[in-house]
């Protein structure tokens, strides 16, 4: 009979406690699927006294995560403490360095140190599995790494942060402001007290950097990701998007272009008919455009203890089965440096909302500035607030909404800077990129 796989679990919070519970409640199923038993033999967390709602009788408490990582009884170290630094980093390094396998849900650690850790796993022979780090229960890592191993990938994009999607969904459906929806998200536990990491797009950027590496065979490079958050999105943008047949989502997009790999996180207008536009609330989704096949969209819960534990335990089952994949899909020596495509060369359609002074010649000035940059306008709508008639010469600002045909980002920036210098608009122009499916 094969000996059970012995786990050391560091971190017994939202995810860690659920992992312990799942391993206990699914013991028979897991043993059947993995061909051997799986047992938690030792754990650590900050506080030994805290009630966790799981049965830890017979499980050794190890005070120091590093000692747990190299514990002689532990075959597989499960890191669920979080954070890109210590103790997670040194504990994972120590476990891999002693030939153990590691399972983690820690996107911050992987986005920053993924290549170094994958090298250590390769050198010492352990597995480094991190399915839960992107999209929690959605098996997107395995899909890119294994399911699509024979398919060239042109683009991968998705809704990777439930907090942002919840806020944008409520704003759209109820016409509420960003601030109101954020407050509700915090009250319901969907957003942290300090929401910046989520709403400013950094959480999505870490996950995107991991997906881009798997999709394009490049080294994880979080610093190559262009990032914009959702705090500037106003209810009028969502209304205008709806009128034009779009929804606004915070997308992470990694795409192969002529100038390199473009990795960007920003509010994005997507056609209402697209799969990704149907994804509402805290749900996550990832679409993969592979060569020669129609796009594949995976949808599911991207956070939460049970959803995340589901992926962590699947990774543990792979270790129990003796499966060891290259963490980023290929041997480290084959991963290329990321050739970052400059954002100025980004090509696509744009939604532009301007607050134009209601004076003769304003529209002509705006049109001229766009034409100077060879930007073609697909549609232009002037919205008099509440349907009011034009003000007859008085300088009352009027929202003007433009949709452009595909053009370059630097042209849009130059045109809007010129329009601002012309003083025909007030405030800052709102710009939202359009992603076609
Ligand atoms: N929650 C989710 O929905 C979700 C989804 C996907 C991925 N993840 C990832 O999963 C990981 C865990 O997240 P979580 O939500 O479970 O976090 P959490 O609820 O804050 O739990 C963290 C756990 O780590 C322990 N811990 C923290 N610092 C420690 C230290 N220095 N030494 C020992 N133990 C320490 C804590 O101990 P105490 O309990 O004693 O304080 C706690 O048990 C993170 O990498 C996160 O990004 C989470």
C-alpha cells in the first residue's frame, strides 16, 4: 500500500481552515482519486489559541513556518499565509530547497518571485502548484498549462477581481456612484478596509502577470503590466456604455502584438453580447483565444474560503498522484524575458467622454484635433443634461461622448491634450478602452 501524503499547512485563515476541513470531509473521495491517503500532520498560524472551527486534534502545532517547511514528517508544504515577503517567501524556498513539494494560493508571492521559486522546484525535484492563485476555483492555470499545451495562445483576458466586478455591476444596475458601491462592498466583506489593492487594479495585475507567463512562455513580469483602476468610472459612463451596446468591466488583458506582449489592467468596454459581459457580481471569468479554435471562457467563483480550498486541494491531489508539471508550463531555461509592448502603441477603439463648453465651434475644434491624429469617429453623441435644450450661447458644459474606430493610444492622448489646451472642455476627459471579442 502506498504511504499517505503528509501535509504541513502554514496559515489557518479563510482558506487554510477550509483546506483542513475539505481534506477531512473528502478523505475517502480524495484517497480514491489520488491513489493514496492525504493527511494533515502539522500546522502553523500566528495564534495557537484562535478557534478555527476545524478539528486539529492529533495534528502537531509548529510555531515557526520555516520549521514547518522543513519538518522531516512533511512531504508537501501548503503555504496559505499570504504576502510576497517573509515568512511565506523563506518558508516556500526552504521547503523547495529540501526537495518537498509546495502548494500555495499566494499570487503576490508568485507574481514577484515565481521564477526564482520555479527554479528551486526544478533544481530539487518538488512540485510548485498554485492553481488557487488566479481565479480561485476556476481551473485556469491547468487549462493554460496542460489543457492547451498544444495550442498557440494569442490573447488571454478576464475579470480577475470580484470586488471590482461587484462594484461595477451595482453601479450599472442601480445607477449608484463608485463610492456608494465601495462602501456596500466593504460592509458585505467583499472589499478590504483599505480597498486600494483591489480597486486600483494591482490584484488583477498580479494574476495577469502569472497568466501571461503561462500563455506566452515568458518570465513572470508584474512590472510590465500597465495598471489603471476603476475609481474614476462614473454612473454616466455605465449608462452611456449601455446605450451604445457595451458594459464596463475591469479587465486584465495579455495579448501578443507586433511590438511585444501587451499586459494591461484597466476599465474596459466590452460588447454586451460577449461572454465576459454576462459575468456579474463577485464572479470571475477568463477568456482564452487560442490559434485555430474559438475562444474558451471559464467562469466561476474567484474568491472565498471554500472556492479557493477546492483548487488548493486539487493541487495537493496532483502531488499525491506524483504529477509534477513545470510550474510555468516549460523548463525555466526556455522561458523568455518579456518583450513589453509600449502602452502608447496600444491599438483599439476608445470611448471618450468630454464636458464640452456649449459654445459655437466647440464640436469643430474637437473634431479637428482628433482628425490631426488620424482618429476616425464611429459615433458622437452630445447629451444635454436631462434632455435640456442647448443653452443658446451661455457657456454651460455639455457631455459629449465619442466612440473611435481602432486607433493608437498615443494619438488619443495627444488629441485630448490639444483639446484641453484649446479650453473647449472643462475637467479631465474620461477615456475607456474598448475590447472587441
Ligand atoms: N481568501 C480568498 O478568497 C483567497 C482567494 C484566492 C487566494 N487567496 C490567497 O490565499 C492565501 C491566504 O488567504 P486567506 O484569505 O486565507 O488569508 P487570512 O484569512 O488572512 O489567513 C492568513 C493565515 O495565515 C496566518 N499567518 C499570517 N501571517 C503569519 C505568520 N507570520 N506566521 C504564521 N502564520 C501567519 C494567519 O494566522 P492567524 O489566523 O493566527 O492570524 C492566518 O491563519 C493568500 O495568499 C491569499 O492571497 C485567498
